[in-house]
C-alpha cells in the first residue's frame, strides 16, 4: 500500500464521471477545512497490510495534529494495483481501523469516480509525507 499524506487548510472535490461501470457510490461536490487528505493506492496482497497502514497513517496524523482524515483511492501511486473490488474492501477496512481510535473524523471520497480537486497543502514538518505499508 502506498499513500501520500497532505495536511491541508482547505480541500474540495467534485465527482465528474464514474471510472468504472459498477461504481455504486454517489458523486457530488464536497469541501473540508483543516484536514488531512490521504491519497491511497491499494496494491495486490494489501489485504494483509491494513493494520500496518493504519498505524503509519495514525503516526503522521498525530504529528500533523489534524482532526479530519480524508481517505481517497488514488491509483496513480503504483503499477501493481489490486482489483477494483479488493481495493474498495481494503479502503473500507482501513477507514474502520482508523475510526476505531476515535481520534479523528474519518471520511472517504467516493470510490471509482474521476474527480476534480482543489487544495491548499501546508508545508510543516509532518504536513507532506509519503507512506508505504
């Protein structure tokens, strides 16, 4: 699993069109402030790495001192991607693992959509991190 963690003063996205025909989630426009966006590429066999990924994300999020974590599936960080269904399941498990600590509000962007995004990323020590798990 590969993830790009960006602490943002603002983040918004708008779902433009579905990426695959079996996309189930609804699209739309959403915006957040004072959040962390975690762009995640789920790779083959990552179903065994959810706990390790959650631990790494929690460490960075605690140091960045953010209250909202936004998980976003992002295929562009890897050439060894898991299937659509496996990726969706792993992201759901990761979201639940991060919610269990109740330290953050944890949300996800709609999975399987092409989105336009706008963000203002911060430049503090813990605000921009690449995570592998």
